[in-house]
């Protein structure tokens, strides 16, 4: 079917809808034109003309209403024919003013008539995209009025040369209008094609990013299994080493596995940030406690390197804010790690300041300053570029991927803050994290940070089968040059079964993971059972009673979350036993899904003795908690 057929062709649609969007412009232009020429025509004629012109606009709007509403892409023949008529009448009505202009104004009126016809033709060119038919219908009346200009000129006695020049000028103008429409049409088609191509490429990129993210998640999950085993084995070798050589070799393996874990974590975080899949939580936490724990974590490294670790302004920090403590801790650890990496002598200073922002927010500044070699302006410009170590040989001397600062900057922006750096060669460097956090709704007590030195507490807890030690408030960070945290053991009555070993069920589809957990718990005298999948775990839970269950999340047949849901729903002897989720998926959504499934605690792979024993200590502490207490993520 051709475009000029009686049915409204699809190529009409853009032009008709363009004209609908320009309706107010046409009405305004018609009213303004009538007002300008009313002194020549008189008010009666002007009013009649404006009424007729506006009526034609309304009728055109009614005829093309189904197309403008998007109800149809083609109209029936009768309606299409009426549309052609009113498109022609619309243009003819506007250009009809050229006739009274010639009649009442003579040659001077003819000049106005020529301008009027030319403007009408240009309007038709602009508002007829992709449709030669609509173009022809809407500009033909104007060119007919222009074609009459030489006759009007002859009527008023113009010389033949002027008449001929006018005819040629109008012909050139017509050719210009047609070529302009063609160029506009080609540009519009090119823009549409480019937009469709961009949409296609964006969709392909999104699919590729989703595939890459899924691939990295799968690879990360699989890599954490052997890393976990290496870390566990190295820790046990180090603990049981009988001479310095064996101990040094175990430390070497442990350090290498920690480096592998750090590299893997950085790569996965970078991939999530790059794909826009990283999220931040909003929970109440104590920033003083977080900073104190961070400093205690790094003080041993500082002491080993002969560096002074200082903190200033900690008293200004609020006791409770709402934000993501895990991501804030990650940024702080990256900044401290960077400072330790490049500072060989002198000190590392943590400067803190905070103040209230109306109505109920805290503005917080955290600066990590070192006395290292400093950086040039060029190195500062490249500082936050992923995989760029900025200084030649950095990777060879210090290791790493060059992602830590890039990840920290992106996390700061994700939290609504900024991470900036300043430095001069030979004068050290200072990194400043600025973030605004809402005031916390409740006071938050500091949680204990579990380390390798927690093993003794765990052994005592297992031997007595009582809640673990209660942790006092951490010391004020102002005094953390050499912090000395302390604990007070809470007295509790011994249960009747205090003499028996702790019964533990380890559920994981990888044998190496089950062996790693057994390696950690066997020296503590635990009675350990294992299951390779969720179905076997449920079967074991029907015949045995356990004190704690370590549950892998990703498993074939029946994953850890569904296994826990069934365990809770069946109401058997283990329905209320603490279930510790063990998985490499550590996003807030994954944690929330585990808690929603009924899991009590959460630990991430790769496992280390400190992490696993810390989770176990929390599980034992929760044994005597009242029913219905909130789950804890360890």
C-alpha cells in the first residue's frame, strides 16, 4: 500500500503527532497574525477569520484523535480522506490572508503576503517529518499563493523584469524548502537509527555485564573454597609448629592466602561497583567503636614497622549514627593499609572531626595522614584510577591490584560522601573521607572484634558450656596509641550436660570445606557430624540432636536457606538450634535472605579459625538468650 493511499499510512504518524504537539503554536501564530493585520481588514473580518481558522484546528484535532491517542496506526478510508481535506484547509486558511493583503494594501500588501506565504511553507516543512504526503498537502496552498504573486504584480503594473525575478525567486525558494525537508528527514532517520543502535548496544552491554558479574560471583565462590582450606591449614600448622622453621613456613603460607583473599575481595568489589550492583545499608552503629576497633586492628602492624599510630579528635565523634558500618570500615582499612604500605618511618595519624548538620545529621570528616614519600601532581591525578599503582614498581614491592583506593572512592560516593587526597613530594600524604550520616535512633553498644586471640575464650566457653565473656565498652579512641581492651567473664550456672562435648553438624557440598571446619573444631573436643547436602542434613537432624549447625548456602539438591526453612518448619529436635550460614555471597541482600530463612548467624568464606570461632562464641552466647531475640550477623 502506497503512502498516498486512502488509508492513513504508518509514515503519516510522526507528522500527525508532530502537528498535534504544535497545536498551541499554530493557534498563537494565527491569532497574532490576525491582530497585526486587523487595522487593514477591520475587526469584523478579523474576528470571522480567526473563528474559521480555530474551527479548522479543532476539526483536524478531532479527525486525527485516534492516531494522537495511540489507539490506531491506520485510520479507515473515510476518516483518512477527511484528514487530507482538513490538512489542506488548515494551510489554505492561514495563507488566505494574502488575498485581502493584495487587495487592500496593493504592492506593499503584496510584500506582506509573500512573507506570510513563505512562513507558512517553512512551517509545513518543519512539521511534516518522514511523510512526503503530509508535506505536499500542507505546503501546496502556500506555493499556490506564491505562484499567484507574479500575476498580482502584473495587475499592479510592475515591470516584466521584476515579475520574472519574483517568479524565479519563488521557484528557488520552493527548491530550497524541498531540499531542506530532505536533509531534515535524513538527519531524523539517522538519529533514530543511532538511538536504536545505542539502545541495542546498551542492552548488549547490560547483558555482558550481568554475565560477567555472574561469572565473577561463581568464580569467587569457587576460589574461596580452596583459599579457606589453605588459611585453615596454615593456621593449624602454625599453632602446632615445633620449631622456628616450620612456624615460618606456616606463616608464609598464611600470609600468601591472606593476600589471595584480599585480591579476590578487591576484584569482586570492583566488579560489583562497575556493574552498579553494590549497595549500602542504613543501620544504627557506634562510629567510636568502629574506629577504635580499626585502630586496634592496625596497631600491631604499626608496632612491627616501628611506626607511631596516633588519633586526634575522637571525642568529637557521635555515639550513634545511621549508615553502613561494614563499608565504612572497608574504606578505613583501605586507607590505613595504603598508609602502612608507603610509610617506612615516622607516624600515621587518624584525625577525626564531626558536627551537627540541621535538622538531624552528622557531618563527619576522617583523615588518614602519613609521613611517607608523598606524591607528585601527576601521581595524584592518577591516584584513583583502577589497576594503576601510580608509582613504578609499587606492585613488585608491595603487591596488590591497585584497586583499593578506587574502591574506597566509589564506596564513599555510594554512601553520599567524598574521598579526596592531598600530597607533596617528601611531605607525606593525607586522605580525607567526608560523609554526612543521619543521627542514630538508639545508642549502640560496641561489639567485640574476634581475632586469633579469641581461641582461649572459645575453649573456656566450650569447656563450661556457658555464655561467652561480656565485652565492656572499648576505651576512648583518644587513648588508643597503645589500647588495651579488657573483658570480664560473667558468671553463669552450669547446665546439667556441662561435661559432654559440643555436638556440631557441618553441612557443605565441598569435602575440603567440611575438613577445614573439622580441623578447627577437633582440637576443642567437639563431637562433629557432616553432611554433603541439605537433604542429608535434614536426615541427620531427625536422628541426632546438635548444639550448632554450620550450613553452607550454595549446595546442589537443596540449598542452605531452603534446608534451614524446612528445619525450622518441621519442628523436630533441632528446630531451634543456632544455624550459622557459611557462604561467599556477602551482599546485604544475601545476608537478609539468610536471616529471613531462619539462619541465626552469618560468616563469610574463606573461613579462618578466628572468624569461625567468633561465630561459634556468639552462637554459644545466644543459647541462653530469650526466645525471639534478633538474629546476629557475625
